């Protein structure tokens, strides 16, 4: 394997998949041999596991850094959907990196792997968001408006074709137009930023310096932890036989703010990798706590919660699993920037109770949640205008109405039943139930905004028939703050993703081929989920569009370059 690696290193690009496979496989082989034969004598000199560990660290470091370079190239050249898929594949090597950082069941933990694993983890996270963000960095360019309009048209065309059905050829042509517009926007942003847009080249030292004193960043990550177990095989004469096993675990990277010089050490002084243990106990604790606080289906008002003792007990158990192990690494930090993963997206960390106190985690630490830590490095243009747009209490059973001139003028910022076919067979095949309290939610936010800023900033609350897809598309680009209180939706499982490896007959009992309409939808999973607005319970109109269903593809195409918080 060493000879194969030598040849591949000379002849292949550093991030070539074959070269990466050889690096990972050689590291696994060395770890297995180190587990079987911890100490050997060669020429009178002792060769221990330490030698194997050093070689494994060298191989995994090279693998990690090459994957990170590949991720960055993808982010700078690919449209959002393609970037998400390619980065997800590249991030699969993170399992090996984190496993070797923890020792792989054979060695002592390798702190020198933590910075490279962290950079790969954060670089590949939220690739679609990062790619779309790059595309929004070009609003000052003359061609921006033209390309943005082309992207919106292509997104609307994709959604219409997915809902009414079309041929694969027509869908593919629409997809190409959509991705071409995205690529051109990214290239335009790349050109304007001199080839180095912020938020892509993430490094520990830069992040630590940006965070500053008394601050820290916490990035959770679920991963498959691999390790070598050695058993005595009676059939092999009692010789040790290594076995590769895995478990799903949760970990967290903690980066403490401070001078760049401290974070540039090797390994960085302010970076820590904290193992939070297997994922199953965390999942159970999250479910128990959410049940205790009365999380229900309705928005805008809580369901009947359990007694305070049960809420506190469940909250403390959850905090002990996911937050207490981080406290030592946080040091004197009081401001936390947190990136959640997997089931932790359901947990507002600041609402967890502190032990032996009536206080909450949010009373001791100021917590800000981000999609990726790369967002902190991105130089965003300051939003123009101060408008708030809040949508809630949408009327799902009637046709939406257009905006009045007064509605549009009120938010103007200084500018740079029978349901849709797509929903049948799923959770909403009988339509969306009214969210009676979401209107109260939207009005409450609008009233609070007006109270705080005393009429200095405009706000607009849209309810009932005015909480429409058209209103969102028209007014969202003008809003600095956007709040939407409504149903989310996703298509039935019988509509497969294009990459779904499971056969159709596993779900339906029939061995039929996918219909053309299903094939079209499956090519673009972001057409299979989204938000429900006014008219969502109505069937498709004459051109095949469900008037109240907004797809994730359309949401991703919204121009939110002026939006600070949504």
C-alpha cells in the first residue's frame, strides 16, 4: 500500500478520490497492525504503537487538508444544490479524521488532527447556504439585477414543472438554466471580491482573533466513530484478530477567542474537541425534554406543559449531556456563537436550566446561533432600511389577494379540501389546518418592533389572504427582518429522490417504474419541501401551480441580500 501511495502521490492531484482512498485505507491497515502487535523487536530496537500513530496522523492530516481544498473549490464554482451534494460526499472523510483524533481505539488521542478536522467540518457545513451567500455578494455589479431575475424565473419554472409534471428533457433544460444563473452570480461575486470572498477560507487563528476576549464558538457535529477492537480468535489459534466497529456519536469543537498568536500554535491553544458520547442517549433526552415542556403541533401558543419538577429534571439531564462537558473548554467565555447539528436543532440551549439555581443557561452565557462559523468571517454589506415583514395566520382555503399600494408603501426600504397533487399521500393530503395563533405571533412581533423603535422603522404584518407567495416574493427583498409563522411541508415518501437507492416496490408493493412526473420531482429534492401560505389547500391552477405552496428551491432563490435576520 505504501508503494501504491507513492505512485498515486506522484501521478494524481492531491485531492483525487483514488489517492484519498489509499491514504485512508493505509491508515486503517496501520492501525489494525498496531492493535495486533503493539510491540515488536527489530534489530534490537523497540518499535511501538507510537510509530504507527505518527504515520497514521501524517496520512489523515494529508487526507483532511486535501478534502478541505476540494470543498473550497466546490464552494467557489458550484451552484447551491450541487455544492451541497458534493460537499456532503467530501465530508464523509470527516468520520475517519475524527475517529483517529480520538485514537481509533488503538492510540492515544491525537490533538494535532483537531485543527484540520475542524476546518474540514466547518468548510463543508451548510454548503448550499455558503454558495447562495456568495451569489448574494454581487448586488453592486451592473449585471446583478439581470442575473437575479433570471434565477427567480428559473426557480419558478422548476417549481411549476415539478407540480404539474413534465418530461425529463424539459425539466433538465430548466435545471440547466437555473444552475447557469447561479454559476454566473457566483462568478460575478468571485470577480468582485478579487477571487477571495470571505467565509470560505476558515482558519482557527482567524476565527479566534475575530471572536475576541471572553467569547467562544461551539460547533456540534454528529459523526460515525470507527475504532479497532481486538478479540482472541480460537479458530486462528488464539491469535489476536482486529475488528472494525462503529457507533454514532456527537462531538463539539470549541474555539476560544483571543490573540491570533495563541491560536496559531500547533495544536492551537484555543481549540478543543469534546466527545459528547453516543447519539442515542442524547436523542432520548431531547425527546423527553420537549415532551416535558409541552411541544405541540400548533404554533404561537404552547401546549399544556408538564409540572415544573419534570421540566427541570429533563432539562438538567439534557444539559448534563450536551453542555456541561463543554464548560471547561469554554474557560472565561461569556458570549457563545453556536452551530447546531442533527437533533440539537430542536434545542434552544439558552432555555436549559442551570443546576442548583432558578437561572437558565442563557442567563449566564449570551448565545447566538449560526448556520456555519464561516458566516462570522464573511464581510456582508450593511443592510439598507429597517423594515420588518411578518407573515402569519394565512388563509389556506381561499385564493390569496394582491397587495395594496398602501401595503407596499408601508415597507419600502431604501433599495440597492382538494390540495395540490404534490401533497397527496403525505401528511397534508387533507390540507393544512389553520394555525390560529400564528397570526397572534406575527402581530405580536410587529407590535414589539414598533414599540421598541417608536415608529422610526417601518413594519408590515400580513395575515389571512395577504400572507401569500406573491407577497413574500415581492416584499422579502425589501425587509431587513423577516418572520414567517406557518406550516412547513414535504412531499410523500412515495415520491423518491433521484438518488434514493431504495426500490419503489419497497414502499408501494409494486414493481412499477417511476412515472415521468415523479422522475422530474426526484431530480430536485428542494422541490419536494417548502412553506405553506395563503391558498395552500387549493388545487393547481391552469398552469399547474399550487398558488400557496412555496418550494425550498424558490426560497433559496429569494434575494435576501438586504435581510439581516430571517
